[in-house]
C-alpha cells in the first residue's frame, strides 16, 4: 500500500504545452512537498504547501486538504522542465514519497 | 552558503566489500537522513539521526549502518556490499517544524558487481 500516489508515471509534452501532475495521499499531513530531480542530478524543493495555492514563475502548486490531493501545473512548458517530479508528504514526524513523474518536454 | 555534500558521487565496488558513503551538512541541522532511490520505488528511508550519538533504523536498514559523532556528518556504511544494494543514495537534512523542509545532497550512485 502506497501512502502517496502520483499520476501519470511518465509524461511527454511539446514545448509550450500546459502540464499537470497529480498527487493523492492517504495519511494526515502537516505539509506537502513538490520536489524536482534533473537527470543525474540532486533533488531540490519546488514547493511546500499546507493549504491553497503557490506560484513560482511558470509553476503552480495547489492542494485540497479535504480531498487529500495536490496538483503541480507547469505553464508554457520548456525542454529545461524535463525532470522527475516527486510528491512528498510530511506527517509532522515522517515523510512519505511518491514514485515520481518523469516529464520530457520536446522542442 | 549552507550546503549538504555527498561523496563519492559515483562508486563501483565488488560484492562483499565494505563501502562508506559520506554526507556532510553545514546547515547545523540536528536531523539527518539516508534514502535510497530505485526505479519503481519512491525514496526509501535507510537510517536517520536526530542528533549526535542518535541513530535509528528506517524501513530498509538491513545491511547498512550509520554513526553520528558530530552534527555535520552522517556516514552510511554497507558492511558487506550486495548486488541488491546497487542504487542511488541520497542524504538529506532538516525535516523538522511544521513544514519539514528537507535539503538533499546531490546523490551517490553505487554499483555493486
């Protein structure tokens, strides 16, 4: 049983497309994190959410606590957005991680 | 700037050898974690520490050990490397407070032949 489920697992998009990655979780959380991992690279934090919506540039993250669901949106996607996006939930004393969504943006 | 660094970034070893992966952070975080990342799995917790002299087992701790002699370092040791331990290993620090913000190292890719 996975406490965090992401969809889709793999996603290919044309440059400029609007992209949505979904995350559902089954545990009570203190915060939800969206992480980015470029090929062969480290893991960096994009967003930390406990409610509502956050925006950084072309990236938008939303969370619905009642439905235990979060989405990561990328507007006007670019090849440099190609990476694995990981959803992680923090319960207040431990983390659960999704298996990641591999995004490829084609020029 | 504060950072978290791992070494080596890449290592190839043979079955049965002892391997140590280093992790050093300058955030002055009490909490440090080791995860492994494998295809089809999310990050899985190997060991973690909440402070000097404190170490705890995670969900996949068999065959691994850690020690915490100071705040900055949490080395991960594979006592007798096995092919099943071929993976990418990530060290992280932080993970406290309301948000649990984690800072990750660049990862160490280990191949056991």
